[in-house]
C-alpha cells in the first residue's frame, strides 16, 4: 500500500543516501542487499548509485555458506536485510554466520567469518541486535547536507561500477559480474525504446530485483520511460 510520486521517491532516496554517507559509506564501498522485492530495495539501489557505492545484489534464497561466499568475495562493508518471509529469517541466518552481531554495537561489527562487514541495516517490522533500523539511518541524514550529497554526486563518472551481481554458480562458485552506470542505463533505454514505453503505461514487475532483469530492465526503465 505504498505510493510514491517521482518527487517523493527522489526525496526518500536522497535522505537514505545522506544517511549512508553519515555512516561513513564512501565511493567504491560495497553495500549488499539481501531481500525479496520491497520498496526499500529500490530506494537503496538509487541511494547507493548517488553516493558512488557499489550495490551487491544477494539472492534472497541463499543459505549461510552462499551468503558468506558472496559477502567475502565482494568485500561488503554494509548489508541491508529484509524482515522474515515465509520460512526464511534473514536476520537469524546472518547471526548464524556472524554471531558477533548480537554483541557488537551498530556500525561496529567485527565478525571473524566476514571481516569486511561492519554495518547491518534491518528494515521492516523487526529489531535486530547490533543492526541499525531503517528509520535510524533516515534520521542520521540530518548530519549530511544536500550540498554534500550533491558534491558527492558530481564526482561520479558514468563508467564507474554501480552493481555486482552473481551468477547461479551451478558448475562452481558464483562469479561476480560488475556493471556500470553506463551499461545498466544503456540497456534500460534500449529495452524501453524497443517496447515503446511511454509515460501513459504501467509495468507489473514479476522479476526478482536481485536479478539483472528485475533491477536493470524493470525497475530502471520505469524511470527512463516515465512509466
């Protein structure tokens, strides 16, 4: 039951981007998201792009050993987790991987099995020891000005990496494919143009956002086409 105008979406994205900056997320830092399709997924995607962070899209069906591999292979500094869905409790699985989360303060995680991970953000109706809540991060945005966010954006280049996606790994370990602003946006523009999308159309996204089809071809071309 969420509805956003483009202006409202932009304001929320900017606020979350400033919150990430206040947590010390720098350009080039890896920010993972482990979640089914949620509004917070889309907000995170655009916020990370604005500040030059590289979004690591993690398959919500991953088990602990797969999550451990993706976090370490990508070097994730921060990760955003969804509330439980059906039989999957993302926070519980993460705590199985890094039980240190239950004792460490938010933003100061020091986990032996995932040494790069420092920050965990949990959204939705859940409270996770050692993790920031989504609203906490939005509140931290007050410490970063819009001008500072704008300055960070102006430093970006369209051929910088924006996203790391993982292959299925059916014949070995998954491979991390790095995508740039340029490649994702070009793909989006060409598909929207080919399909003849206009601002009068509506799109039902059936792909999972963690997949390139969900993120690149569905989520983004809504903005490109104004649909």
